[in-house]
C-alpha cells in the first residue's frame, strides 16, 4: 500500500512520515534534500533555477512512486507527492513568472507522460497549516537556504494546496489541521492522527 503525506514547507511531513513508519512498521521514503544539486541555488535565484529544480524533483518523485509499487509486499509512506510538484510548486513558479511559460508547458508534457505510468497513492494525508505555524517550524529547523523564503511564497503555496485538496479525485485524501498539534512531542496529538488514519484505512 502507498501512503503519501502532503503539505507546505514546514508542515511537518518528514516528522510524521518517520513517526508513522515507526508506529505501523511501514517502510518510508523521504524527500532528498541533501544531495539536491539545485535547491540552495534555487532559493537564491528562483527564475534562473526553477526549471532545473522542477525536473530534478519530478524525476525523483516518479522514481519513488515506481519503487513503491514494485514493493507490493510492503506498505510505504512517502514524504510529498508528484502532484505537489506539478500543481503547487511548478504552477506557483509559472503563475509568478518565475518559470517561463514554454518551460512550464514542456514540464507539464513530461509530467503527463510520467503520471500515466504510475498509480495514485492509496491514501494522501494533507497536513494543513497556517503561516505562523509554517514560519516557526522553518525557523526551528534552521536550514540556511530556507530563511529567505517570503511570506508571500508560503501563502501562494497554501492557496494552491487548498485548491489541490478540494479538487483531488484520484483517491482518498485526509485533511488534518496541524496548527495546534505537536505530534512530535505530544503522544495524545500523535494518537489523534493515528485514529483518523485508522478510520480512513478501514482499520478498527
Ligand atoms: N517541487 C518543488 N519545488 C520547489 N521546492 C521544492 C519542491 N519540492 C520540495 N521543495 C523544497 O525542498 C525542501 C524539502 O524539504 P523537506 O523534505 O524537509 O520538506 P518540507 O517541505 O520542508 O516539509 P516538512 O517540514 O513538512 O517535512 C523544502 O525547502 C521544499 O520547499
């Protein structure tokens, strides 16, 4: 089974993916930040590096989805989906004129070819968080290159996340508002998420 966690930068996907994999004894595939050849440059100059970064993420997410389906004997939780790359991050860059229209169209054609070759996750868990929560987590994590992220960028992404969550029809999507949750340090908060997931997965 393929479980995917979606949500804006700093929503807590990586932490939740880790905690869920420990709790359910699932496999886990993280987003590759170390070893990403474009990410730091992208945050310095988005217009220059947007297309390069998007192609890198698209390929990495596509390989993950293929790998998960080939591991049919095991449930795997994935930190971020290919949908977010195309309909949230790349779209935001095109809308903001930080990616040329012809590059975005080229990217979307590549995305279409790829999406036809993979299956949708069995469950998507969307971690919904407002700006103050995202900001505080980004600050806490302290990655140098993320400190330049503007409020506007995060707010635009949040709007696209909401559109995505409301229009997603390829499978089940569970929305969890995490503004007042601390599922990393508070067992009750983590339990609250597990209960909702059990229900969505049809577990008792
Ligand atoms: N398609 C994309 N376009 C632009 N930036 C992306 C894309 N996918 C991921 N990123 C960036 O790569 C980095 C990934 O970091 P990480 O895996 O820690 O996830 P995160 O989004 O910060 O989430 P969380 O805190 O919820 O785990 C972030 O800076 C994120 O914004």
